[in-house]
């Protein structure tokens, strides 16, 4: 009977130690289980491990003989305790808190075509290579007296910076429906990254505040920003991204699999990893979405109804309002510059004023460049706008 009990507790501890993974991947498990598991997994497994050690001591005391049959369940419980700490998304993707900026960005191991997340906020502009961000999923940084958390869900490719000054830095909380769950460090409230909404925790209900940003190549950054501030990185920060099981990531992104979101619950209008541009700016009441390849093909896409224009250059898309100083714009892409055909005003690809009548920068709007399966899962009422038949 004791043997059965020992093995039963050992298996239970193993299930607890690995639950952060399988409960995130299986939709049937409620989100609340993931949340409470976050707090309970360590004390529960320590309780089981210490309890079995004490029980072993009692058996030894009573029989004056070491029961060898306890070795296997104790080893299993010890392994489970290690996995409790190691097999959690927070450990696999450690958030970065207030990283140093490079003294000389030109000395960094950056390729001209490397994609950079460019955040301009509170008069400060900082740049973060996406190949660096993906290993951490969250970069917390200061912008004057504000705190911004740049979040990047590798599974769905959604890149969203939030102003988290009011609640403090973010970390990876878990993963559900093939999208990252972020959590604030102070209260561990869970938020769905894709919707900005809290899910459970002390701050619930609460909505994170997204701020506009841009994706530019390193070459475009150098051409448009004088002395750019770039996070300090090294060659090791650009190693190939991998999940804990080596080789599985490349197979995953080359397939239609969406771990955590069952095929039967996924919209199949397009292949799962079709790149789309979703409009997320709070000034636009409806959720609109475009196929990225169509925007890049057209280069300039104006939406007169909602008052914005999409600019596709190279491999990236950025968006701006199509009015400035109460004047309607007719933006054209001339090489690496934007030009208003009405006033002949020119801006660089970041929307910064160069010359012409309208002496002001373009006003950016927030967009999300992500995969179709994730966008439509969390924005089911989106209006899909096709540019070509």
C-alpha cells in the first residue's frame, strides 16, 4: 500500500511540475487552472517532496532498514521539483528589465536587413532587433518617466508595445489559444497579449494601453535616425530561436499546426501563418485587416473611410493618418521618401518632415503585423479588406 501511495504522489508531482506546458497546449483546461497553478506549483511539489522524505525517515526508524523501493519515487519527485522551476514559460522566455543601450550602435553585429522594432515615445526613440526580442518575448524599458513593455509572441508573431507605467513591468505569464499571456510583475494579473484585456488576477478588469511603433530594417533606421539608441546586443543574442525541444520550432512554423488552438477551432479562410496587417489604433472604432502581401504589392494603400494610409516598403508596413493640419493628404511613395501630391511636402519613411508646405510629422497609427490564425481568433468581427481579386 505504501508503495502505491509513494508512486501515486510521485506521479502527481510530475503532473504538477509539467502542467504549465500541457495545460497551455490543451484548450480543455480552463485559464483559471493555469493562473492558480502559477502560484501553487512550487509549494505543492515541495510539500510532496519533503513529505515523502519524512515518510521515508519514519519507515527507516520503524524497521531500522532503508527501504530501497522508495528510491525511484523519490527520484521522480526530485525531477518533478526541478521541472516545476524549469518548465514554465516565464523561465523559458525570461523578460528583460531596463537593458543598457549601446554606446556605438554601428559596432553592433547588425545586418542591414535585420528588422527592428522602433518605439518613439515621450520624445525618446529606441530600437530593438526582433531577432533579440524573440528570445525574451518581453523587453521592459524606460522612456523618461514612463515604462514601456515591448511584447513579442513568437507563435503568432504579434508585436505590441504597452505603456505600463501605472502597473509596472511585464513578464511572460503563460500561453493560451496560441497567444502569449503576459503578467505584471507586481500582482501577477494575467493579460491576453493580442486583445490587451486582463483575464484574471488582482487588477482584473483592466486594459493595457498600446502605443504606436514601427518595424524598420536596420538600414532604414540608420538612414532616418541620427545617432539611434539601440539596445546593447552581441552575437549570442542572435542565435536561432528554439523551443525547449531542439528542432521542433522550424517544423512547427513550416506547418499548419497551432499549438494551444485546435484545428477545429481555427479559421481556415487562409493558411494559418498568412501574414496580415491588423488595424489596432484606438482612434479607429472597427477592427480592419489586410493581407500583408497585397499591401506590399500596392505599396501605398489609402482607406478614405477610416482616414489612414498604409505604406509598404521592403518587407515592412507602417501606417499614418491621411490628414495633417486639417488638410487631406495624397501620399505617394518616392523611393525612400513619402510625398504629398497636394502640397509637395516630403517625409522620410518614418513619417518625419523633410521639406515642403506642411511643416509637421505624419501622425502614426497603431497596427499589428501578425499571423491570420491569431488575428481572427481574437478579432472575430474584423472586416477583411482585399486589394486584389
